[in-house]
C-alpha cells in the first residue's frame, strides 16, 4: 500500500484540519456562529466538499 495519499484524500484531510480550526475558534468565542457558518460554507465551496 504505502504512505501515499491521493489528491482526494489530501483534500479531505486539509478540509478536516481547517474545519477543526474553525470549530476551535467558535468554541473559544474567537468567531461568531455567523462567521463560522460563512467560513465553513466558503471552505466547502472552494474545496468542492459536499454536505456530510
């Protein structure tokens, strides 16, 4: 198998990492729910991520 990640796997991993950061910001009050929703929506759109 190897330690390779295909491009889709890399995209999904990057998305998950970015979403975790947004989750942390929201939890800690660094951003509002509206900012979170806007940022997450933009992230999904730019990365071509469909709803979970």
